[in-house]
C-alpha cells in the first residue's frame, strides 16, 4: 500500500491533518504522521519506507532523501521550496513539488499589516504617515504579488510592478502600472514589497546601490526570503539614510545590528506569512491532492525540479 508521511516539526492545524488523512485514505493510501519531532533521526526513521512526503518548513535534506528508499514524491506545503535539496531529489528520480497560491492571500495581508505598522511609527504614539496616494512597487507579480496589488489598490495607493516573467497585459489588466526594470521600480516607488524567491540570481540582489535609489521616506517590506537581501548593504543604508525603513517577517542575520534603528526596523520573531488557519488548511489539502493525482494519473503540474 502507498504510504504518505506527514512530517511537521511545527504541525498543521488538526482540521488540516484530518483533511489530509481523508484525501489520502479515500484514495486507498495509508497515512503516517510525525509531528513535533525534536531529533532529525526521527524523520530519517519515519521516511525509510514511505512513498510520499509532505513537509512544511521541515528540511528534506540529502540525508533525508537518501533515507527514503521508496520515496517517489516530496511536496512542500507552501510556495517556497528552498528547504528541499532539489539536486538530491533529481538524482534519485524523486519529484519535488510546492503548493503555489495556497497561502498568497495570507502573505499579502501580512505585508500590509507590517506596512501600516511601520508607517505609523511602530504605534509608538508619535505621528505617522498615510499610505493613500503613495507610490507602491511590487517586486515579482506572482500569486502573492497579485494579492498585494489588490490590497494596495484598496488603500488607494499608486501601484507599480516589475516581473520579467509575467506579461505586461496580465499586470495591466489588474490596473497596475508596469515598469521595465528593477532599477526603475526602486527609483520610482517609496514603498516596495519583495516577493521574489531565493535563487542563485536573486540572492543578495537587493543591495545598497538598488535601495539607495529609493525616494525619501522609503520602506521595503520583505515577506519573501532573507537571502535576497545583501545584509552588509542594508546596514550601510541604515547608517547613510535616516529616512529608510525595513520590515520583514523573517529576521536577517544582522538583526541585532539593526535593533539600534528604533522605529525604522522591525522583524517578527518567526516567519509569519503562511500562519493563518486558512493558509494552513489550504496548503495541506493541496499537498495531499497533488500526491493523489501524481500516483493516480502521473500529474506533475507543480513539479519544481524539472
């Protein structure tokens, strides 16, 4: 019988687990559950004889992949997939997938929660600024970017976007102005939402030169990945520009160095983008459905290691 392991150091909500089990077991498969594990060896042992693996922020390392002797598919319940060793999965002929779009609204709403927090001076009782009428830039117009644009328009902001992989027609259809380059996005917009993945091309791409082109009163909101920020450049910019603000749901490695910039820097203690009950359920159920389709019909729609 096909075995599906749900391995979550930080578990899904109970309702999500029940939903995943129902989808898996209705397909005639068996569910194996590993939650709140504290030792990586527990995961190595659990993955040894299963055919499929569902994870959240858990790491599917080369060691984990090699331990999964029968493993055929790994699904990360969420958009990012940098916690899967794609090279190791490919070498073993294992299909790796993510579940894009399932937590996009949750991330977009958090973006504006963080943005309002910074615009209102961290709610310290002092005078802040309004978002209405301000120029807002979206760096990457995927599922999250589209939702961010929708909310920004609700704030009556002037919305711009740059994404070389999305057609101008698609972006303009949403009432968003298209910019032709990253440089133009950052030099035009006072507020920028980072939605890019961490790849070899994007890591440390948000650097001092790029950020220093932003208008006075600039704020960058990063709900993507900390690796896309050039942290030395970020620290340099904070020292050079007392008007610059940076807010994120994942602390950079230089977090302690930035704490001195009161009311200009903030990061949540842990990554919060997908931490809503709705996103939690959506991503888990999507992962289960993708696994069933893979085994039943060979569907590889959301494969990320092609």
